[in-house]
């Protein structure tokens, strides 16, 4: 969350309002259960999100996306409490790739965008989505726009990335490029309103971002073979990651009873207090989670954040505490905390998506090797 100092009190007020809003979702959920049906997160007036006909718009042209039959949010029945069980074969973790970038715009015609300030709302949800991906060419250079994807060594695992308040995915480009160079496709939607588009940054329809995340996963998996990114993703190797407000989104699609997407095999949650979700989480799923916190976080008191994790996260879990503040570990190459985040997130993804569980040992060893930068609990 990159917010100027004059706006921080307003941000905190909005956080409290978001917590109240999400708490209201729990009440609505209970009422729905009593009525004999299951209501989705937040009491959205859209109701359960159903897969519908959506359009995919490239930056300069329009093309029809296939109609998807996959769910675009959590199922409307009680979610499974077990992790995906399909065996995961080992794939390469040593190769480093050139990085390409591109963008697509996905439009969900089945859900609305709320009114916000001068923005009057919309009958659909428009999600410009930025991509970082393994590309042809020599590794080590700067990312190249619209570079030819390296399909010879794919398909690759997918990381759905959720940005924080009043920023877009480009704010995190250095970290997302590191993931792509390690052999991951990163899809990072620009959330309506939360990003600052459509009337200014707000939490007006924050509860809809969980459905946005699942919708984008579906759309990426459904890209046709003729699209440059079509077929580049392995549908059985998907993680969700997020920073600040996006941290709660990634946690939500991984663990919340309202919004869990069982296609998500692991979660990276960065810079925040997971209790802000204020919604029942599904315990003992076997889904691995890496939660990275900061002892000097300006927005989320560290002591409360780590204690909530200890009391509520179930194994397999990795809880990393950085001696840093809210933003530098995720945006500033060369900062020791950023370099540590880069190495442990790649190791975690390798261990949970590439079939190399031994790489999970590197998460602990990398942190323990730099006690001046951070510490780890399991």
C-alpha cells in the first residue's frame, strides 16, 4: 500500500470500514445458512458469481473470449476441506528466462462495478490484467513488452497477483519480473476502484475483488491457442499472491469459507494482518501458505498480526517477520529485505508448484542465514 503521509489517516479509516463491511458479510452468510442456502462473501447485490459470457480485449483490438463453464469465484456449496490431491511431477527449477510483458483486458459480464464518487457504476467488471512471463532469448535483461513467450519449456505455473490500495501491478514490477524469470507466468489484474480507477481509490466494492481473482484465473486458463499466451499455463499449478489489501485477496481465494478457489495450490500473503478478512477461514486444508510480515509495518501492528497467525494458520505454514516497513521489501531491488523476499518466494513457489518439496527447506535456511533482515516461524 503506497499511500502519501497526508492520506494515511484516511487509509486507516477505510481499513476500519472495510473490516466492518467484511464483518457484515459474515452476518449475511449466517442468515443465508439459516434460510437453507449459501451466500457469497460480503452480501454483494450481485449474488453468487456465475460463469458467463465474457469478452477479452487486447490493448489495441477486441476479440471474443470463449464462454467458460468453470466457476469464476468460490462454489456456492460448502467447500472441500482438503487440498488438491493430483500428483505433481517435478519440473525444472534451475533455468532462468528472459521476461516478457503484455496486457489483456477481461470483462466479466455477470457482475457489476459499484458506484464510487463521480463514477456512476457499471453493469460489468472490467479487469485490465498485466502479465509477466518467460520469454525467448537470453536471461538477465530487462523485461520486454510483447516478447515471444518461451513455449518450448512450458507450460508454466501461474501466479495470480493481487495489488494493494491505490496502486497498480506495475508498482511491484521488479518482484513480479523475478518470478517470471524463475519460470512462472504472473497475471496481475488492476482491480476496479481499489486501484484508484473509477472514481478514486476506495473500498466501496472490495468484497468483489475475491471474485475478480478467480475470474481472471479462469480467463487465463481459457485463452485460446491462437493467443500468444494461450496454452502457456499449467492449470494444475496455480498460486495466489498479494500485498497489503491484495494480501487479504490472496488469502481469501486460498482459505476463506466464502471465497476459496480449490484451483489455488499455495498462497503467498505479504504485508498485512490476515485478521482483517474478518471472515471464517477453512482450517487444515493442507494448502501451504507463506505469510510475510514487517516488524515496523506502519498500517498493521506486528504483534497482533503474528499472534493471529500463530492462533489460526495451520500447517503447512511459513511465517516470516522482516525487520522492515510496509513497502520496501516488495518494490525496491537491492534492499536486503527485497532480496530476501525474492529468494524465499521463488523457493516457496518451486516447492509448492514445481514438485520440488526440498526447495521449501530453502525458505527457512535463507531467512535464518540473515538474522539481521528477518526471522521465521513454522
